C-alpha cells in the first residue's frame, strides 16, 4: 500500500514547499506538492521531483568513514562519536577557540538551533557570522524600516502592478511565479528587471535589462521623474518619513540622461516605467537575492525602498517593497545559547579563507554540518588551502563532495525525508512540518541525533532531550500564540504575528518611529578594463546550491554570453572557453544568446571543483558594506576560446 506523508523541503530555497512523500512499503517512490498548501498549492520544482533519486543514489555514503593513511575506511558510529567527542573535549580544556563549528545553510530547520547550543554550553569555541545569502538586503531594510517585514505573497494579488527586481521566480520562488501568472491573466503589468535573461522573462509583460550593478541609479532616476511630475506620495513623505531633503539631493544629483547612461537603458524606457508606476497604484516591488551580491548592495536596496515610499507603496495593501522573511521568527532564539559565550570568536563566512589563514590561535579541529564551504564560498581555492591546514576535520553529509573529500571523519547524514522536524521559510511566513517518511538508509543519522550523542558523551545531561521536547521549547513563542505543535505537524500554519500588510499604521520600529530615506549614494565601483564582463553566478534550474549530485554532473559548466561578443572573440556555440578572473580560470562551454547583454557572463553556481564545475574558483571574497553579506557579483572576468 502507498502511504502519503506530509512534509516540506528544508533546503536553502525561499519557497520552502509543502510536500507529499509517497511511500510504498519502506521505499520513497515520489515527492509531489501538497495540494492543500497555501504557498506552493501542489506545485514543486524539478529539483524536488528528482530528489528521490538523490536519496537512493548508489554513491550516497551510508556509513561513517575515517581517513587512514589518506584513504577512507569504515568505522563504527560509536567509535566515530567517541573520536569527535575526544577532539572537542581536549580542545575545550586547553584552547577552546581552536575548535571551529561551521553550520551551513543546506538544511534550515528548527532543531538546527540546538547544534550551536552544545558548543555554547561547552565553552568559547569559534563559530560563524555573516552570510552567503541575503544579509545585506535584510540589514539595508532594517535601516529603513527598523525591522524588515515583507508583504505576504498573496497580498501581491491586490497590486495594480508588480515590479520583480533581480529575482528569478520561475526557478527559485514558485509562489511568486504563481502570482505573476495570475497578474498577467488579469491584464495587470508585471515588469521584470534583471541584467541576465532568465526563465522568468516569460512570466513578465515587460523586461528591462540594465547594466549589472546599476539598479540604484535606475531607482533614483524613477524617483526623480515621479517628483518632477508632482506625483509623489506627499502625505507619507511629509508625515511618516525621515530625511526627505537629503534624499531629494541624492535623487536630483544627476539628470535622467546621466542615470540612463549609467544603467545602459534608453531614457524613454525609464520614462515609460515611471509613468506606469504613477498610473498603476499600488505597485508591489518584489526584490530578489541577486540585488544583495554587490559590495554596495545596501545602497541599491535602500534606493528601491525609497522609490517605494515615493510611489505610495509603503504600508498599503497590494504595495510594499518585499525582500524576504526571517525564517527563525517562530522560534525562541535564546536556544542558540550565544548569550552564554559573549566572547566566542566569530569568523566571517564571506571571507572564511582569509579568516582561517590569518587569525590566531589557529584552528586545530572543526565540525562541518549542512554545508559544503569549498563549493559555496567565494575564492574557493583559498578556502581549500586554509581548510587543508586544519589537523582534524569532521564533516556530515550525503556524498563525498569537495569538503567531504578533505575530511578526516565523515558522518553520513539523513535527508529531510528521514527526519522529524519543523521548518519555516524565508520566502513566506508559513510554518511547515517535517514528518519522517522513510527510515534512515544504512547507518545515516540526523544532525540532531549526532548532537544528542555528543551531549551524552560530553556530560551535558540537561542538553540531551528528545526531538519532541526540543521542538516544544524552540516553538514556545508560537505555541503561546495559539499554534500547537500538533497543528504544524498535521500540515502547517501561518505565523500569527506576521501581518499580510506590514506598517499599515505607518509606525516603524526605528529610533524615530519614521521610515528612513536613503541619504547618500555610492558608486558600485565594478570597472575593470582588463576583464570587461560581470560574472553573474545565479541559481540553476537543475540543482540547489552545492547540492549537485553525481546524477547531475555536467562535462563543463555553461557560460551564457552575447552572440555578437562571441563572434568578435571567435567563439561558436558549444565551444570550450576559458573564463578568467583575477583569481584564476575555469573551463566552461559557451552558450550564445543574441539578446544577452555584452557585458555579462552568466554561469550557474554550486558545482563541485572535483568535477571542474565550481564557479567560485573565480569569485572574489568580498564583504558587503552592510550586513556581512557576500559580494559575489563584484567579480569581473574575461573570455577566450580554448586553444
């Protein structure tokens, strides 16, 4: 008989889809969308449809491994836990900062909060701060609103117009894609703005293709045109916004001709878009993660926030400037336990290679869970070199990926289909169940089981609890608001404290209670005559993050370039080419697009270096100026045909 188990995708994707796992006997046979879900409404992406193949791939590691004389050998679980516990205990006693815990974003569930708590109970070890995701965008909106709160995606259906900016919902946000389709059916304009042509172009009524990194200039140009027409939201700007005069100085600093040149757009197109904004209120501005990946990305996000204020979108149904949600909002954050160790050392994730290399005391042992830093972090060669110097490295995972190959101890992790947990998304405010669909394969264990085992070995008796006990503690704030754990496990629930339309009362949690307008402008500074192309490494349709698996391995990564540029360089469709940055070069396969911008090289992110597919051998390790994010797109490259 077929069992149907409600669960949810826990991987690093804003959609966090509700799923139905179909199980025959003890075997997972299919993953489909939950038709009762208010978010994905029965839809799933291709990455989810093939996930059962990942679960049962014969190359998945199902038993603990230890490296002996450079080769992996099987080891018993108890012996593996003893070995790891011994390394932790020895360093905690002598030099706690020499132990490093790397907690990645590969699985983003409630029970992951207890991981770092274990180390905070033990002592001031080294952990992480910063992000390779949306830290810059969230920090920028916190400057404007006091605390970022996005509109519920269903509220976008009330908009007269959507502007989807730097986002590819067809690949990364099924809920937003669904709204875009509905808006088109209703005959409402949906404008897509992106330096790269993506699958989402077919979901838009108009596509604007500006110069990479020029989004702030475009937002300022649009605001100027609205001011000049006298169509700005005068009441909001006068009574609920702070810094109008300084903001207007920034807006009027350059005229339309200069801004259009900066964006490499026709002035008439910018005028048309401004007129559309004025004539179709409310406008929903929906921002993507591509906007965050520049050094000055806070300026971009704040410029669009301010445009939303000028356009009359803030605090109004169908409007807003929506960037994302806090996926840990439903939880009791104190479970992390960071207050127990205020002096712990924190390495900045975006520049981890440098941090490991230069900081004293050096790391002597580390544990890596839910991450593959050698594939996901920029300047991956430096990250590899730095990790290689650590005497003992333990890695939890599914496959022997780039990071796992460096491990001295490999601990096989369960997939989300073999676990019980709860997950909340950063693309919506729905809390989803993670109900175990199948038994763990082989000797795979969840992170939670591993950490409870370590807690027992290290004598932390109060820390060791069942998953159900910890979930009730973690979800206590949500439970107090009337959402029971049983309700979540049965199918999910919306977070009760997140409004569908934030700031309707025009009261903002800033120091002044006002919305704060952008007060200065900084050039993106991405010019490089020797490397004329911006490297845009976006999310591929086929895999998620670095979760490429052996069944998805390509011969070469594709690089999409303008067909005219390719002709100048003597490159034809399918030719192998060298993509070269200041850090090195990567062989790729040319894909020619006559409509692509001639200053962009677009490549998928997340591939493994062991197969020659890691775009991060090219990307610079650079922090965003606000939010400790990663400025991946600051990297410039050149192309040449492989001889």
